[in-house]
C-alpha cells in the first residue's frame, strides 16, 4: 500500500501543469462552497443571535391581557419568574417592551418605536458588550440612560435623530396610548445617538427599562413579556420552553372576600364563568334561576348570586352590593361594587357562597386587584361539575412546532376574544422557523450552483484520467507484466484522484478562509438599504462551521473518487500484452 | 377618525338632571343623553387638517341603535376610503374592506384603518362609570362658575375611576342655563393637555339639543385640527336588516 501511495503521489507530480490547473478548478469550487455556506450560516447567526435574540430572546414567555396585542402584562412578576427558576441554561431574563409612539422633535414629528432596555440590573459584562457592539453609539454614553438626574434619558437612532431634527441633550415629546388605552405624554431627553445597519432598527429609541415601565403604567410587581437568553440555544431552547410551559399551567381564578349590602355581610368566593358561546350554552343548561333573566345573567357584566347568599344579603336582581378583599401586593383592601343580574339555586354543587361573574367583568377586578389568595388552590371548585365552566387564572396557549402553526395560533387568538391573560411559551426556532428555511434554501442554491461547477470540473477529471490512461498504457502494461494486480492498478488511479482532490480541497479551504477574511474587511454603507440588516457593523458576516467545512470537503472528495473509479477500472482491465504493444 | 366617536358620544346634550354632586349631574346628563331613546341616522363629515398632510375630508353614513349597542358606518369619502365601513352589534365589531370584500374582527386595542382611533373608542360606556369628580386640595369638587366668551358656564373637572379610558382627566365647560357642553379639555395621564374640543353649533331635534358642529384641536401636535359636521339627522326606528353585514356590503357598492 505504501508503494501505491508513493507511486500515486509521484504520478501527480509527473503532470504538474495539468494537475495544477485541474486542482485549481477544484479548489475554486471548494472555496465558493465554503464561502457561500459560511455566508448563509452568517445570515442565520445575524437573524437569530443579533436580531431575534434581542427581539424575542431565544425563548420567550409572552403575556397578552384581555386579548390585547399591545397589552403585554402579567400581574404577578415573581410568579412568572418562579417558572424559570432552577434552569441552569437560562443565562439572562429580560422584560421585552416595544411600543409605537408619536414623537415631536424640533419642528418635526414622526412615529417611533420606544424600546425598554435593561443596561443596569443583573446585566453581565458580556451582555453589555453585546449591546454596545450591536448598537454603536456615535454620540453619548450608554451609562447616561441610567442617570436619575436626567428626565427619561433616551438613545435615538441616527436616522430618527435626523428626521426629528434633534441632537444630544435635546428634548423629545412623545404621545402614545399606554397598555390600558390611556393617552399618555412624556418628555425624553436625548443622551445618545446610535448607528445600526438594520433598517428595521431605524425607528427605535432606547429608554431604560424601569423608565419605560413607569411610562407605560406598570406597577413594581408587574412584568412585561419575558425574553430569555439561553446557553447553546439550538440544543436546549425547545426542551426548556416545554419545561417552562409545564410549570405555567394555571389553576382556577377566584377571589375570597366579603360581600356587603348595608349592614349585612357575608364571606363569598367569586369565580368567573367562561363567556365563550359553548361555555355559555352549558352554563345556561346548568343554571336554575330563581330571579332575573338568563340574558342579563350572561351579559358581559353578568353577576349571579346563589339563592342562600342573595337571601342573607337581602339582594335581588338590579341591586348593588360591595365586595371587599385583601390584595396580594397592596396594603389596602380592594373595595368594588357590583350589580346583581340574577339569582340561582345552589343545590347543584355550586356552593351557597359562590358568586358567578362573567369573566369579562371578573378579570377586570381580578387582574387590577390581584387577590391575596392568588396562586392558592381553588378548593370549592375542585372536582365539581361546574369547574370546567370556571375561568382559569390565565389561558396557557399550546406549544407550536413552527412559524406556520404559530401564526395560526395567533390568528385563532384574535378571533376568540380571550378575556383572560394568554400565556405563550415559544422559542425563536418556532417563531422564526422561516429563517431556518431561508438558510436551508440558501445552502441548497449554493450547493446546486457548485454542483454544476463541479460537474464541469469532473468532466475535466474524467478527461484527464482518460488521457493519463492513454498516455500511460505501456506503463500499465509494464507494471502488470512485472506482477502488479488489477486491483492495485485501479487503486493507483483512484488514489491519484483522491490526492489531487485532497490537496485541492485543502487549498480551497484555505482560499475560502482567506476570501472570507478579505471580504469581512470591506465596509459597506447600507444604512437605508434593507440588506443592511445582513451585515454586522457594515461588514459581511461569515460563520464557518466545522461540520460545514468538513462536510463540503468530504462531499467533493467522494464525488471525485467515484468519478475516477470508472476510468481507473478501465485501466486496470487492460491486458498487459495489449498494453505493452500500445504505441502512439 | 378618533373624533368620530367623540362626536357621536356627544350627539345629544339636553339639560342636566340633578344628582348628588354638581359635577356628577353634568356627567349624568351626558350619559342620559348619549343613550338614545330612538334609533338615528345622520351624515357625518370630518375635516382633518394636518400641517404636513394638508386637509382631508372624511364622509360617512351613520346608523345607530342603542337598544342592542349596534351601529353601522359606511364611508362615503375620501375616494380611497369610499365603500369601507364598520359594523358593531353587541360585543362583535367588524371592519369591512371594499377592495377585498372581507369583514375583519376588530380588537378593542386595534387601530381603526391606520388612524389614532381604536376599537375600544367605539364601546358604549357611561361617563359616570368611567369618571368621578376631581377634588381640589381642600377636598371639594373642582367646579367653578366662569364666562366662556359671553356665555356663563360651569367649569368642572373629572378624573378617571378606571384605568382603561383614553383621557384620565377632563375638564368640561357647560352652560349654566341649560347644561349644554360647550368646551372640553382632555389631559394625559401625566397631566399634559392633549386635546381641546369646542361644540359650536346646536340644533333641536325631537325636543333635544344636538351638537352638529364640533372642533377638536390637537394640543400636543400643534396645527392638527378636526372639524365634525353632522347633518341630515333623522330620528326614527331603524329596521333590523340595517345592522347586518349585507347592508354594509350593499352600501359599499
């Protein structure tokens, strides 16, 4: 075998010019394949780790209260965070807030997206650097975002600063509707101007998260949707999302409090009933009203009292009663007033002190004044036939596999007009699976183009081998005459091609890396071009992977060897006598 | 567009009924008159003036029935909006697009046709449920007697009781003799004056005062102004068939 190796290497050197030309063509193909493959990986890396990672996180836990697309709030921050505890893969948890606003600068106005960023609490140095690299400041300092002496410090994109005619230290006025549809106005002080190649980041204005939350009406114990940065996301994100989803299964929502009508007082448990058509139908079948109408009972402000409670409080339909209960996060009690819509019998397992309330009305009271009993098990309803009709603490949406399913889920959600908070756990590989598809398509296009190139190159390989065999027919006859076996002749030619491909692949790989290094140094100015988002700080971004490079080399070598096999077999099958007589 | 709702909310303003507080009586009067006893149809024209965009006139046919919280609006102008419309029956609110001939459900926080109006603006809610009299430092209601031009008025201030109203603070100027609302200021949560509305012209239909010309001045983005003109008001029982998708489709042809 060693002899064969030596012979094949020597034979390669015998036809230097021909082999160098052929090897160069092969190296060129390998180089293109590696560069293109690394570029498509780079696009995925930009999309996932430099865009989606900031927009949704590797894993996101999204909350939408009362079906409101912009109402991304969960009233119990600690409870939401508890679902993430004990997960070593979670490197960082951010609250994700982005809000459309109207901004007025110096004589100019325009729409902006205000994004809350956490540059202080619990941020490690690595993340801080990532932020600073992703959003380069051309003026100002990131630290100024946290300066309490400045009114709502903000960092504005260069393009937006131009549009609004503002510069550092100028004041911007913004108007917007906060999560509860209240008109709000605020003043932002420009402390920095940033530059970003991503055209979609041009309307963005960054404000420290704590200031953003205060502007939007969050209370300290409430949280916006959560975005998680995790270690090794491709491997861990989906399983992590599944585990968080399991931990976020809701219980039944209820309020333990005291109902009062004048001097009459009675302990009550208030539950919401689901107000979708199917649940209302079931409820209308179960309810045995003794006063009031079913129509009033099922309206959006419907409140149904059991007969014993109505008697104890001396209440009848149309009359108002007070409800007071301890709140989880406030020192004072909640004091609310409701109007009785109907009275029903309680001998069907409902309970003598259970007040039923349309979930539209119920969730308003429940979320705004999260009761002290929140998070506790709802025992009165446990196992009851009524339980499926009662409203949960929140609505946990099913996990989805890809972007199409995810879109369907949200279209469905907008139709269902949820009254409670929807909770959705997803990874960016589901919400942005189209990006993975894009990477796959880019790779396929590259591979197809290179395969066409290689087909042409391989024609050259076959032709070269045929010429070599023809030129070396007498040599083949000689080596066969002195005892070389057919199989060895075949191996000799295959080995020659293999070595040629190996050296060409190595050269192509080196050339590919050199090309990537060279192309990465070029600076493109694409601020107003959508393709700018495919660049990092104006530079092309390549992410070569070991598997990608090795796979491409192996593929090319395998194809070349297979192509060489047939001419080599033909050479091996030559009769030694005929070969020796061969003359050109 | 958002002003359409406000215009329609303030469609009728008769004298205020007495209530336990002077400010509450003003709110109560607005509520009482917002809830129409009979159905109504009218032509509504909104003239929007924006310094950067010029003047835009939006016209619509408007039908309203309060007994089941139903209304229908069919756009008649401008040309690119003509044929589009909105229909609400009870809790269901749809937007109709003529170009695609499709109905789309509107969420309460969804923008209507790319304007600053939202689905929630079209909900029927009582002012007395949303607002309460604001109290001064002395704990007294903020109400005073003033002159608005030559007209003697009450100036009263209210604050939101719930957190999902568009303006958390409002100040009303109502005539002292008949309770008509003449001017209204709306403030943001942070206390910034966002909008001033003037009700300039009234007509009496079916024994009630109806404001037929309103002006809304955007105090935040200076130069923006909307004038609402309501004409051809007809108070009559409207057929059930009007508040249907089919009617909206037919009106759009």
